[in-house]
């Protein structure tokens, strides 16, 4: 026998929802067709202008009503899912733009930091080059001072040697100028 639970499984996607509703509709149809309803209608239950329906017609009318309601639900679900998709799409666009904006700001901050570091490195390099230039100048000065000192020492040595030679010459002359007894 056919059993009808009257429940729709919890959907995870639009396609699954549509499938679940279709299965629900099919199960309901099978169930209603497999059941034998006894609709007792008395002549008194109908008002004057109403037609009398037999059980099969009433069952078909109920099934058609249920099918229309399910079809309406399908249409509403499609519309709801389209709305959700558009909201999700808009949210993803918004999120993407915020991520891009955040990325741009981060990139700008990194660029500024790199520029700052490069300017600091350039300033240090300039200071080091100035110190090197100063040291080279001092070394050149020391070299020229060294040359001057060498020339001064040479001149002083020559002067000292000449002075000693002059003293020796004077002493020799003094000794020669002394009469001998």
C-alpha cells in the first residue's frame, strides 16, 4: 500500500526544493488514488443551485486544487530563489568591492611605508657617503701632511748635517790656525 507522510524534506537548494515538491505532489496523487474515499453526501447537504458531484469528481477537483497550489508554490519558490540569488549576487559584489577597497588601502599603506623606508635608506646612504668623502679628504690631507713632514725632516736633516759639517770645518780651521810650538 502507498503511505503518505504529508511532509516535505528540508531543501538545500532550489532544485532540491522543486524535486521535493514534485515528489510530494506525486506521493499525494498516488496516495489519493490508492485510497477509497467514501464521501457521503446527502441530498440535503447541497443547496438548490449546486451540482452534485460524485466521489471521483470531488477527488479529482481536490487533486487539481492541490496541484494548482503546488504549482503556485513552485512559482513562488522560483521567485524567492531568484530574489535570494540577486541579493546574494549584490552582497557578493558589495563584499568584492569592500575587499578591493581594503586591498587598495593596504597597498597604499605598504607603498607609503616602502617609500618611507627607501627615503630613510637614501638618507643613511648620503650620510655614509659624506663620511666616506670626509675620511678620504682627511686621508689625502694626511698624505700631503706626510709629504710635507718628510720634506721638512729631509730639510732639517740636511741642515743638521751642514751645521755639523760647518762645525767640523770650523774646528779644523781653528786647530790649523793655532800656532805650533
